[in-house]
C-alpha cells in the first residue's frame, strides 16, 4: 500500500518522464518546455495527483494506469500557479521556495508556458489512455476543459481579482473558493471516478466530497498565509492581509476558520464511511493540513 510520500515520488518521476519525452519530440525552441517544466517539477505537495490516484485505486484502477490523469492535474495546477503569480495578478516573487516562473523566464514566456500547460495536460490524457473507450475519455476531457477555463478556475480567479479591495459577502467568498481552488480538486477526483466508470450515486458522493475538500483546502491556505513564515510557506507570507482580501480568516478569525475547516473534514469523513471507503492516504492528507494550521 502506498503512502503520500511514495505517491509523491512516483508522480514526480512520471512528470519528469513526460516532459522529457515531449520536449525531445518538439520541433521548436526548448525554452518554452524549460519554463513549463520549471514550475511543474518544483517541489509541490502533489495533493491533486495523489487524490486522483487514490480515488482511482479505491474503485479498482491501479496507479500505473491512472498516472496520466494524475499528472495532467499537476500540469493544470502548475498553469494556474504560474498565471496566479504574474505581476498583473498576485505579483508574487516566490513559489515552492523558488523564484516564480516570470522571474526566471520573463513575463511573456510565463504567460505562454501557462497556456501551453493547459493543452499539454489534455494531450497527455488523449495520448496515454488509448486503451479506454472513447466515450469515457471524451467525458474526462469535458471535465478537464471545463475546469481549466471560464467554467472553472478562471471563473474563480476573475471573481477573486474583482473582489480585491472591495466589500464582498460570504456567499461571494464561497464562490471564489469553490472555483479558483475547488474546481481543480473536484476535477482530480471526478476524472478518476469516470475512468473507473462508477455509478451515478457514487459519483454524487465523490462530487460532494471533492467540493468540501476544495473549500477546506482554501481555508487551510488562507490560515497558513497569516500564521506561517515565508520560509515555511515557500511563498510570500501575509499576502492576503496586504491586499485586504476577504478570507475565512478575516471573516471568522483564525479559530472560527479552523472550526469551519474541522467541520468540513468531519463531513468528508462521513461521506467516505457512506461509500464504505477507508483511506489511510486521505487520513494522512488531513493530518498534514492539520499539522500546518495548528503549528
Ligand atoms: C496552492 O496549492 C494554490 C492554492 C490553490 C491555494 P498547493 O498548496 O497545493 O500548492 P503546491 O502544489 O503544494 O505547491
Ligand atoms: C489560489 O489562490 C488559486 C490559484 C492558484 C488558482 P491563492 O492566490 O491564494 O494561491 P497562493 O496562495 O498564491 O498559492
Ligand atoms: Mg490568487
Ligand atoms: Mg496567489
Ligand atoms: Mg493563498
């Protein structure tokens, strides 16, 4: 049985392998591949990929088979991080403990690398899962494309940017969390469930689980933004307060935010029970998040 460290290692190896393969077969300048690979391959927690593999596993699909899906989620995630850090967005210098993509490659290449990553993730799904029925793959791609764009992450990021320095309500904040962060977690778990062709009832439960996880994860991110150091975060501390962002912390205080976080974790535990799933890996993920918000 795999734990999160083992998952992380094997996800990293596969990401490296894919980048090497596609870069080698690419006709034009390699700088775009270097830029795409730079942010993707830096040390991230790989939670989206891990959760994708774990859902696949629980419904009968081995991690070797589901790996292209998991990697496509880390690739989409890297696109969202590169664009999120741009000077016109959050204007961040530090990501995963290293200079942000535009600091290393310049803004133009960073924008293009984000664009190219979106299509790279989809291409991997098409190229590497040829043994699956095409309607299953089409359904997965539908979810992938929805998530990457204006029905997913982009919708959340637009709402996030528009909310800066403005009074917004909690409903609006929930919307932002659900889309800018939740959409990708949801996609990660749903496409794994789709690959395993689970029934509608199970799918609904996974959807609820993933929705909850997206929100609780962004609450976690908002908490550590103001409780951990830049060194511990690997990104600039205190960002949200600096731009007067409404977060669960500014709205409910740190303890209030932790309470909501804990309630969502509990709700998710109940959903897994209902699905008759016991996952040490999901337990490990909650432990990791808990440790960081309570340190
Ligand atoms: C950061 O996500 C972006 C958010 C959605 C808050 P992670 O905290 O999962 O970042 P990495 O992948 O571990 O660097
Ligand atoms: C994360 O929001 C959303 C995306 C990256 C899409 P944040 O702006 O809070 O993420 P960090 O804190 O920069 O990782
Ligand atoms: Mg942001
Ligand atoms: Mg940011
Ligand atoms: Mg943040």
